C-alpha cells in the first residue's frame, strides 16, 4: 500500500503540473488550430471531413502536457508522438484527432479502448462520449493512467489492467472501439462487442510511426467492411491521378 | 634493444578485429539493422585519428615507448566494454531520428564512443611500427596474422558463447596482450606483468557478462513488458540470438492478418524472437488439426485452394524459412503429402526438434515433414525435387517492415534471380506464393509484383500477366506466380477464397476494375492499378513516376526493402505533421547522417590537428593528396562491395564481414610485402602500381562476369568449403590492392618524408568516408558499379602517382 502511495506521489510529481496549466493554454490552442487545418487539408485523402467541433473542443480541453513525462512537458504541444516509457508512445495529436473523428462518437455513446497508454486518448474520448472503458496490458502504464485520469476528474472513464483480447463483456456492446495496442489480427470478441452500425478504429504501424488507419464498420446484419485510410495528403504517383 | 612485441601485437590486432565484428552482432541485438558500415567507418576513424595523434606526439612518447605501449593495450581492454556500455546509455532511438532534433547528436555520441577502442588499438600498433621502423615488415606480418585469426576466431567464439561473454573474453585477452608486452619488451616492472595477468584472470573468471539492452521499441522488449511474459529459452550463435517467450496469462495469438470473418482464436503459442525481432509462433500441436483452422483464414492459404482446384489434393510443398513451423502446419492443415522446409539457423529448428518437441507435437520428426538446415537459395538451386508449391514464409515482423527498418539490408530471397530459381523448381502447374505485409501506399507488394514480372519475362514468358495473381487482406498481401497460365477453375477458386474471407482481389488475368477494392476499401484501387500498370508497356514510366522505389530487386541491388526516393522525401518531410513522416524510411536518412558525421569527424580528428600543427608547413602537393585520397576511397569501395556481394554466397552478413575482412587484410598485407621485396631496377613505383591496378581491373571485371554463375553453382557447398572459395577469390585481388599504399609510401620516404603524416591522414580520411559512401552508392547504383568505380579511382591514382613518382 505504501509502495502504491509512493508511486502515486511520484506520478503526480512527474506528470501533473497544476500550477503551470495556464502556461500551456496558448500552445494547446495553437496545436489544435494546426491539427484542424491539417485535417481539413487532408480530408479528401483521409476520408474524414473537417474535424467535428466536439473533437476540436475536446482537444482544446485535454491538457496533453499532463499525459507526457515531466521532462517532455515543454514539447507536449508539438504535433509529434512522444515516448511515455515501457517502449510505448503517446500518438501524434493529428492522428488522435483523426481517429477520434473517424469513430463519430456521440454524446452518451459507450466506447471501448484497447491500449490505454498514458490515458490521453481516453481523456479525449471521455470529453465526447457518455462512458469510456479502457484496458491496458502493461501494468505500470495502466495503473499510472488510471490514477491520472481519476485525479483529473474523469468520472466517466473506467480503466483496467489486463488482456484486451476479450474486450469488456460486462459493458458491451459498444458504439465505438479503438485498438491502439499491437495486434496480429482483429480479436473476434471485439468485433462481437461492437454494436451493429458501430465503428472500430485501428492504427497500424509501429511506435512513432502510424502507417495507416483501419476503420471497421459493422453493418446492421453483423458483417463488417473496412476502410484503409492513409492519414496524409499524398498520392503515390507523380502528378497524381 | 629488445625485439618488437610480436605476440602482443598479434593479440592486440586480433582483439581489435574481433571487436569490430562483435560490434556488428551487438548492434543487431540492441538496434535493428546491422550497423556494419557505421562500425567499419568508426574503426577507420579510430585508426586514422591515432595516426594523427602519433604524428603529433611521437617525440614526446618515444622515450617512454614501453610504458606507452602497455598503457594503450590496457586502455583498449578497458575501452572495449566501456565504449559499448556507454553507447548503450546514449538514448539513441533511430525511430525518432526524424522527429527529434537531438537524435543526430546521440548518433554522433555513439559513433565517437565506438571509435575510442579503435583509437587505442591503432595507437598501440602505430607505436610499435614507429619504434621498430626497420622491422616493419615482420611487425606487419604478426599484426595481420592476429587480425586474420581474430576475424575468423570470433565466428567460432560466437558459436560457443553469447556475444556479451565474447566481450568479456576480449577484455581479458587485451590485458593479457599488455602483460605479454611487458615480458617481450623486457621491462623491469615485473609486478606490472603479474598485476595484468591477475587482472586478466579476474576479468575472465569474475567479470559479469555485460547486459545487452535491446531498444525498448524492439518487439522482444515490448513482449516482455506484458504481464505474465517470461523467457523460457535463450540460444545464441553468429546467426542470431534466439529468445523464446511464453505468456500463459496473455497468450501470443499470432494469426497475421486473419480474416475479419473468422471467429476462432489461435491455439497456445510460444513467441520466438531473433535478435529481439519477431515474434514467429511456435504453435502447440497435438496432431489434431481442428485448432489450426485459423491458418486457413490467412491470405497465405490461397495457393492451397488454387491447387485444390487443379485436383492437387496432396501437393508437395517447399517452405523457404521454416522458422518455428507455422507455414509447415499450414501446409499439413491443407493436406500436403510432403513438406520440405529450409531453415538456416540450427538453433531455431533445434527448438522444435528438441527443447519444445512435445509442445510442437514432434512436428519436425513427422514422416511427411523434412527439415533442411541450409541457405534457401542454395537449397533451391541444388534441389532435384519438383514442387507443386514453393511458399516463401513471412518471417519479418509487421512493425519492423512497415517502419522501413530493413531499408539498407540486402535480401536475396526477393530478387529477380531468386524468383527465377524458384520458378525453375516447380512441377507442371505448380506455383510460387509470397506473402508480404501490406503497406500503404503500396510498396512491398508492387515491388514484388514488378520483380515477378521481370523474372517471368527473363524466363521467356511473353505474357506474364496470365501467370500472376494477387490478393490482399487488411494486413497482408499474397502474390501467386504460376509456371503456366491460370485456368478458369483456378481463377474461380481465387475469387471464392477471397470472397469468403473478405479479402480483396488485387490482380488476376483478365480482372475487371470493378472487382477490385470491395472489402478493405482504399481511396483508390492502388494495388489493381499498380499491377495493371506494371504489366503494361508503360511499366518503366509508372515505376519512374511512382513516389517510392519499386524497381525490381536484383542480386546486384538486393535492397528489396529500399523504397526511398529523394523527390518524395522532401514532400513527405514537408507533410510530417500531417501524417507524412512514417512513410519516410528512416534507415536511409540514417545512412546520410552517418556519412555527414563520418566526414565531419574525420576532418576534425584526422586532418584538422595536422593542419593546426607544425605539419601545416609540409602540406603535400595535389598529386600526393589525390593519390592517397583515391586509394583510400577505392580500397573501401572494393572491400564494402565485396562484403555485400558475398552475403549471398556465405548466407549471412556476419560471415561475409568476417571472411571478406580477413581475406582482404591478409592478402593485402601479402601484396604489400611482395611489392616491398620486388626490387627490380626498372620497376619504378609507378610501374609497380600500374601493373597492380591493371591486374586488379582485369580480376574485378572477370569476377563481375563469373561470380553470379559461380555462386549459383557452388552455393550449396558446406560453409567451410565456401569460406575457402571466398578467400581464394579475394586473395589475388587483395594482393593487388596491397601494392599502391606501401609502394607510394616508400617513394615518399625517399623524396619528401615530411609529407608522410599527411599521406596517412588523407588515406585515413578517405577510408572513414569511403566505408559509408560505398554503402550509399551500392544502394543506388548496385555492387557492380561500385566495384567498377573502385577500379576507375585506382586508375586515377595511377595517373596522380606519375605526378610525384
């Protein structure tokens, strides 16, 4: 118990900057403006229209500097992925925005996240959705993220440390699922826990390098189709098509 | 005056060479790519900088030669583990190279740290040469003998103990070299010898093996972070460090790109990692095929369904890259009558044969499975069997492949020549199947398709499009190359297989555009359009206009995973904040960064100290500078190109580095000795060099012409025979290459001795930069062109030599 307390205190020291929140507001606003502009510029390629106002508002509210290690807080609002320890990263804000947009989460929706990481994506989702359930496989990361989210007052996020393969059956079905953990295949139980009409987003690539996004749309008859989205305004042929 | 410390110098030289080869091994474990080019460059930098230091400090050191020599040997002993230990502390992360501005500085730190042991070694060897100048040729012989023995000895050592323990042994050996030097130099400090021997013994017995920390972003590190993960087996050899991970709480569940329509979960599996990359699955098998149903839900199962349409109910299958057996299980699941499988690394097959035999259901001892521990190309070349299916296994991991981690490595499995060989071993109606990870925009798949088209054309097929089919899932792509036209029932099988699993048709003969892009929807049907373009007369235009490099890979340019193009790099870098950065191969910018730092470091550490010292007054004329610059570049070009060229023949980069380095060293030294003792009055320096360069040119051209065929016919021989053949091939060439340097040095000694330090320095500078530049040029132009360039540069050196000899 004592050890947990010490860990919690250490995390607060590392991650939370209660007195510096204001300093980062301008940087965060600038980051959101850049991400919005980038999304608009990429919309015809990524298949995602301009960022929804709800996603923009969430990005404006969630303080990314609280979700990165203390020594990286000053670069927290650069539009780049950052290391968070245990060989994991916090995604590039542009990718976070795009994935959240693709999930088309509505107020009151129930969302499942596999791969909590530092909890940033869960916090963004919590700003938009009714309830967020997030599972992390790396115990220290999951515990840290859980503590952080509750200390930041996210009452509609539930976190759990464990195997995300079987989802969160007690809370299923979900309107949207995001799988940021590396997976060789889409776990069938997750697809089962997605509501008909629901959307699942999976970024593919490796740490620091999201190659493309996969959007799985579950039709009303239970079958699924996927869209593979290159999150960049880039055509592979010179001169374009 | 005591005689030179011959034994000590042999040992010292052996230590330095072992360390050079060992570092390539250690870096493969810590990071991804084998950093051979960077390590050779760092070694050259250490040697070059030590030459400059010796020039400047010679007079001060000379009175204390004995102590200085012993000190450098002891410093080498200390620096070898220390430099690697410190390099591991520098948080260099290649994946962040393009994101984080501090990464180039961290890379430079690693490079300079790696240089330090070579500086110590170079200083020790240089001290002996300068102190016993008149016995240089005998010293040289012992020096090279040690180096040659070291570069081969390290391979043997790596079979016996893991790399970290070789490093410990090396530390003890360098201390022993220092102790022996005390005896050989008849120094009065007996206590020093005793101290060094005791220290060496203590290191050998008590020094804990250094922990080798793989990058936190490697697959193994990530797997071990998961609760419940534990290492159940570790094995090491020069081919790689094998780690087997078990996790009963969070099972591995490896089913790469399994159809979204599938509902089953893979059976229990162990993760097999090679140098921390992977995993490939060692699947629990008890003879019951039902739990293996997931293997029918992968794109790689396609060829079995096509063969079934031919009434090939029990196909004969060859798996290239047996690994821990997934592809063999897939073949058996689909009723194969006989599965031959090739795997290079005995340690991997040993897992299934022995350690986990029961877990794997004694898979490799089944009467219908035959495992061959061999190099894939060599095996296919000599096999007399004809197969219904040759399956090239997907053994690299998705993460490493998609992040461009292999951009600089040679891969001889996916070249035009390789595909031609595979096709020639197919039974009538047989097919080759290659599965790759899906990348967007398409890279691997289209390059593979282009390679297959070229292979078919070279085999005399007029219309390659009738023999190709390609499908894609959401994560993998499978290409089929048949040795006859696809029939209507086969095409129907391809369609049905894909439809049932929601895989997309990317290409089959006579495919309509509206059949593409149905399940895994892309903004454009890139794969279909690319395949059609690659079969059209406008193929070269398409390849030229494509923003990734998808020119077919060949044995001369076997960098299959190089997709980098300069013109798209600028565009992607500009789009880095809009998701463009991950599409840039980081390995290529890393190579360029290494070149820049090699240039800067060698100017600062080799040339600048001379230019700022009294030597600035003895700056040589342009011909001398040009000559030593040229032979430095040419030697490295030749050496690096041959190392890479021999990777195919010797089956592994580490074997190639060790054998080629050893052969070049020993026989260049022999050439130097011959040139030195060749005292014909009419044979002036220029004539000697010209003759050597002409002979070298003839040999190089001859090798370029005969080597592909020679390798093809001899690749099946045992390793020992291949090593002897490689040495025999390199020997005459290296002997010629050993002539230009000492011949011109002797000439300078007679005419303008004060220019000698500059000659050393300029040659050192060219060697440092040349090692990296050769790799860069080989990727762009191919090995043949690099070898030809080396010959041309040698010819230029001949012309320059006439200016001062």
